[in-house]
C-alpha cells in the first residue's frame, strides 16, 4: 500500500501532495505525482530527483532520510504508543504522528488532529484545569502529554511540545524526570554563550516559568515561519543521523573485528564529523556554501569540546534547506548544547572529528603510522582536524581556538548566573571549563 507524502513548499502555509511512498521490508520507493511534476515544483531532497519516474531507497529502514526526520523519536514514540496502547513500527509512527515534526514533510493522510499546533493559552488553560482538580494531577511528563493529547513528533528524549505564542512557534523543552530543574536555565545560558563564540544559534532562547512553578526552555523553531496570513510556512530539514544513513549501520560483528585491528570501526567513521563534513557537499551543492558550513561545523566541534558537551550525537546536528529549487542546504542553527557535569576520565565527543590516514604523521601526539579516528578531546587533534577536514588554516584555527577558550573561561559563570542559576548549581559545572581555562592561560596550546 502506498502512503501519500505531503510537502510544505517554500512560503506555502498549506501542504501539497508530492507523491506516494511504498515500503516493503527494507526497500522503499517514492514516486512524484503527475500533478506535482506538471506544476514544476522542486525536488524534495537531493536523493529524490524529479527527473526519475520513481526513486528507491534500500538498506537500513528503507525510508528516505528526510521522511525519517518527520517522525517522532523516543519521546514522541512513547506518547504515540501510549495513546494507541500498542507498539508501532517506524513507518506507522510516521503516518500516524502529529505533523509537528522537524522539517516540511508529512506522510499518511492528514487530519485536523494531526495538524493541530497547541497555543500557549490552551496549554495554560489545561494546566490550570489540572491544578484545580478538574483533571487528574499527574507528574510533569504526564502533564505535558495530557496538555498536548496528540503527543509530538519532535525528536529527542526529553518531554517537549511545539507551542505557538504571539506569532512565533517555539520548541518547549521540559526537564525529564530525574533531570535537574536547572536544566532549562543551563541550556539557555549555553545557547547564548555559543552565539557569542561565533556559533550560529537562534536568537532569544528563554526560560519559561509555568504557573505550576516548573520551568521549560523555549526556543523559536528554525523550521517554522509565520506568513502575512497568520499561518506558518515550513523549511525542510535533515538530521545528520538520517543524512549519513546511520539506520544502515547498526554495530555488526565485522565492525568489532575492524575495531580490534584498526582501532576504529567503519561504523565509527560513518557516524563521524569527518563524514558529515564531506557528505554535506551532496546537500549544499555549492562549493562556497560547503566551505562555509564545514568551517561552521568545526566551530561547533570546538565549542562542544570547550564546554564538554559530550551528547553531540548525530541527531543533534542537521541541515535546513535554504533554497529548495536549487536544493541548497546548510547546517541548521545549533541546538541541544549542554555541558556534561559528570565527566569521564578522557572526555570524548560522540562523533569522531579527526581522521589520520595510514602512514601519515599528523600534529596530534596520538598519530603514528596506523590510521586513527579521533574523538577524544585534545587541542592538537582539534587544530590538525581544522586543516585536514574543515577548511581552516593552522593560524586561523589556533586564533579561533584561543579566542574562544579565553571568552568561555572568562564569561561562562556570568552567562549561567544571568539565567538565575544558584552558586551551588553553577559550581557543579566548573570542571567542564578546565580545558577552556588551560588554553586561555596558554597551557593548552
Ligand atoms: N529550534 C528548533 N526548531 C526546530 N526543531 C528543533 C529545534 N531544536 C531542536 N529541534 C528538533 O527537535 C529535536 C529534539 O530537540 P533536542 O535535541 O533539543 O531535544 P532532546 O530531547 O534534548 O534531545 P536528546 O535526545 O539529544 O537529549 C532535535 O533533534 C531537532 O530535530
Ligand atoms: Mg537532542
């Protein structure tokens, strides 16, 4: 059976039927509708060209990358399965979920219920109803779900909602059970700090205080824009996880063998910043854009390294489409930037950022004649990587690393306390800034 695929074209506030997706096992097939092609509408993504009668995707889940990102992740899946009272497959989740997923695609028949976006006032009314006992009082996770009974298709593990306030659609992120109540403040401060360090982030993240006393982080959605009519247009999005086809690379026996002999596995290479920097070219198309975005990617690597954000996994990076007709994509504004308070012995990023081919002696002290894939945070490797993969000269990279470390070391506490975090909470993160401090004091470079 085929599933209709809808797209929000640039500046359009209503979805257009783009074609049909059918799926058997791990093979998926998409065919543009004759009307869509006749109207001269653009391709949905670089891997679904308009000039082919139908396009096939094989391996992994057998679902095209941009379709995958329209669906829910852990949190949204949990809500959907709870509502339906049963487990759902990846494809089923895509066709049943609310259409508030990131990007401009929706699969399956559309209903008003799937299209509904919660208004802030509605959310507050529900909260008040609950607090007055007209509905059962529940823990925060439950409250969020009950408030937004349709659940959410936004990815990630934390409770979240897409919410509209004064003509802006926001992503509202709530601390999960067991998280510190200061998490929204911490993330808000870190996003602002990143912006000051030249990392592209959204302006105006804010800590939202609910009447219940709870707090959430509110960030404007980068993939929703209000049009003059008052309705919203959408921008296409693909996560690094989907772009790199990581659904095709679950750890396998041969990976373990490669790990034993090479010191890294092909899956580790696939999941790396190095692969992302390369593969972005297929999506950005334009050499200038690709060069700008590779450099931006390195600045994000450096920022994550300097604040010890060790949760920089491939779903925490993605590209948005800035020109659909030309299929030009760039990195989306950075999100989910949070220092890791409980540091392991040798802190490493989630994705490897430097590759040293066999027989080459890089600047990093870890390099030798065997090939190396480096994710452990180390200044020599960060600098070597800047030249090898991200389009920086050594001098430029050294200057950026030094200036950024200095800024972070001097100002992180100011950013944290400006969000209202108490001294004890701020101190829990002191350890995360030791590398920035070492570099700032001239010891790390
Ligand atoms: N400002 C934004 N606008 C639109 N979509 C966003 C925005 N920020 C995040 N997203 C999307 O929502 C998803 C979840 O956001 P985020 O990563 O911040 O949540 P999380 O629950 O902390 O994730 P994790 O599972 O990594 O802890 C992201 O993977 C991204 O697809
Ligand atoms: Mg995330």
